[in-house]
C-alpha cells in the first residue's frame, strides 16, 4: 500500500505542476486560470492526505482476503473489524439504563392530619416535617424501626404545629446534620421548642434560598421555594424541594398555596416531577390547574387524616387529579405509603387510593 500511496501522491503532484505550466491540460472548466489549478488540486490533495493516514492502513486487512474469494461483503467485514479495533470506545454498546447504587426510598409516614416524610438513599437520610406534637413516639418508633441513627437533613417546611410538632423530639433523639427552616419566625410554643432543641444540640438552622442544592446519597435535592419575599399566608413560606434520583423525581410542597404556586409557575423553573406530594393535605387552596399542569405528575400522594375536621382532600383538588388520570395515594386510606425508585422506575407498597372526598 506504500507503493499505491506514493503513486497517487506523485500523480496529484504531476498534475499540479503541469497545471501551473499549462492550465488548459488539467482544468476542464471554461475558466482555465492558474488560481483555479491551485484551488482545485490543492483541495483534492489536502483531502487525499487527510484521509490516507486512516484509509491506507486498512490495506493490510484487505490484502488478507484471498483474491478468489474477494467480494464487497468481505471488504466491508474487514473494514468493520478495523474500525472496531481502532475505536474501541465506539464499538462498545451504550447502556442507557444506568445501574444506580442503592434505591431511593420515600416514606410518607401516616401522622394523621399532618405531614412527615422520610427519604433514604445509600445510608443517608432526610426528614421533611415531623407531624403534630402528639406524634413524637410514633415518629421515634418509626425511625428506629428503619435503623435511622443519623438524619443528614431535617426540614421544617413552615412553622405550623402539624408540620414541626415533633421536630424538637427528633432533633433531641438523633444525630442531626443540618436543619432547614424558612426565613419566618412564629410565636407559638411549638416553634420555640424547635429553636431550643436546635440551640441545645449546637446546630445552626439554615434558611435555604431558591436554587440551593444538596445531596442525600446519590439523590440531588433542589430548593424551589419560598422566594425572598413577604407572604400574607404562613403556608406560602413552605420550603419546596425537588428530589432527583436518576431519571426519576419527586416534588415536596409542604403547605404551599396559591401565591407560592403562582410564583413557582412564573419562575419558569422546571417543576415537572414523577411524584407530587400534594400541597396542604389536598386543600382546594393548593394544587391549582396551572401548577398541576407544570408539574405534570405521574403519581400524587396526599397526607391527611381519616375523617378530619377540614374535609381534606377537597373535591376540587381530587377532581383535578381524576380528570388528568393521575393515581392518588392517600395516607387516610392506606396508612404509611412507601415509594421506591431504582433511578428509572417508581413503585409503591400499596395500591392507589380512591377519588372519594368528604361531603
């Protein structure tokens, strides 16, 4: 093949030199000028030179094919083997279904007309809210049953008793990494108890900002709300967190209501999530049509109490979910709900609940 390379190179060079002397012999267009000789043959020679360093080594493989058996299929097979040999990274199949180390487990703990969510992955964990004051023993027992010794993150979405009621007990009884609280102060004893527990454990409460990120194992958590503004409703100060694990995602909304949801929709932040923890226990003041359209969840989870005094979940919210064909999982019907993600698929330990609502 070295001889062939030399011959072709010499042929191009000869035509090039001839063209510089007598352009009419090597240019077939009407404009037989030396500048065109340089342009045409220079380009051809450059293309030949750039491709020859890759193509000509194939000659060794081609020469191995007996002449009597030579055909196009044999040549293509030889070329394919050569390409695979020279580019091993491209010859390997790409597995788009990544094997994520450890599964993500999300526990929607049945704390009645309240919220408490435990998230675990690869030995790390986060607790979002801690039910009412009366749920202390229930939560301690549940966390210990699941071998929780340290909570890397504890989140009090907003300072209402049905979300931070047992947060002080949790902080006092477990090793805590960081505590996230919204930038709003409340005057209740429940809130003061939480602050006292934080100070006693010498933990600094962090006030997260929109766009903050942190990890729970291999899961990425992104803070989406609240915005740095004043709200009239304490619920709208709820910390909203999107948890991404592989190709799956969960959106935890606390008690976010209309104003916070509108801010989220206007922000143009991607709200799309596979699982939506429906805001404010399924109240009509949350989960607006616009917000639900942006999240476009495959599943919805509602944490509310059996025969609660607020008649949660409300008809309007349930109907929005039903009309979109979104399966609803409810703690008032199924008790504690555990969702598991392997990074590609999401499963639940219970069957979907009903679209019934209190009359």
